[in-house]
């Protein structure tokens, strides 16, 4: 690792945190950054989870301190999602690299569209919301994708929790952070056991991501989501190019 990599990772994490706060899809920035720094794709995918987990933990703490505590609903979605994440992470860690590159590139193409979804349009009165057992198979599938790659999944989670399960956006976001933290930790443990996590770049990325999340949560700027989506799409395209081009 070269000396400039750590500040670059912090800066990339900072941008990721702001993007996640404004629109979602920050992993479309951090994963390409790790790839273009020379990490093998499966190592980059695993290392990215360090930042994701710590940002989720920070998000849960922020909501909890703010009095938003819908945690009694968490076990019903966390169990199937964590089980799915274990399946996805095992698949991602054990696939041959050339196959992982192609699958990951295809998933990036499919998930780019999620950055154009704006859950804030679904504002509704506070309270309400319930995750019925009918949602468990869907969250299991979400977990498989989350364990395998994760980029763009936050938008699908908040879409399901708000439009499907009936939570307001604030409580849905709190549940999203809690849920993502649990299944990301599941995947991170499995990736670490496979020796695919690089902790120093992961922690540098996480420092920027957590800081950016704080800044993004307080940032007020005209048409913020517009430039965010442009950055996310360009970064995702860069990742696709890198994955398909090979080492």
C-alpha cells in the first residue's frame, strides 16, 4: 500500500458517507476506489464491509440517541437476512476470481438504477409498520445479495420497509441501519475467516465514511441529490470497467 492510499481512502469514505446520507449508494464509490487501488475484487469487496459496518453502527447510535428505537421489529427481519448474507458471503469468498468479476459487474449494472429512487417522496405520519412472515423470503434474498456484494441494497431495504411494511421513512431508515449492520457483520466475519479483509485500508475508509455520514446528515444544499447520482453512476461504471478489464 502506497502512502497516498490512506488519505485517498479517507476522502473516498467521506464522499461515500455524504452520498449515503443524501441519496444512498455509497458503496458504488468505495468499491471502485478499492479496485482501482489494486486490491483483488474479492478482497476489495470484503474490505469495503469494514466501512459499511461501522457506518451502520454509527447510524444506529444516532437514531437511538434521537429517540427513534424501532428495535423490537429488528429480529423478524434480521434473522432471515443474516442467514442469506452467510450464503452470499460464502459464495463471494469461494468463487473463482474470473467468475466473481463477471457476476459482480452484472450486479453493478442491475443495481445502478437504485440510485434514482428517492424514499423521501414516501413521507407518511410517524408510527405504524409491521414486518409479517410473508416478507421473510424476500429478506433472505436481500441477505444473499448483501453478503455477496451489497452495493445499492440500502435503497431496496428502505423501499420494502416503507412501501411494503408500512414504516415511516425515519423509522424505516433506523431499521435499515440496524438490519444492514447485522448482516454486514455476518458477512465480514466470514470474509475475515477467509483472509480477504485488509483492515488498515478498511479502517481508513471507515473513518471517512462515518465522518461523511455526520456531515451529510446536516448538509443542506440546492439539488444535492442530482450531483450525488451523477457521481454514483460514474463510479459504478468505473467499477464495471475495472471488473471486466481484469487485473
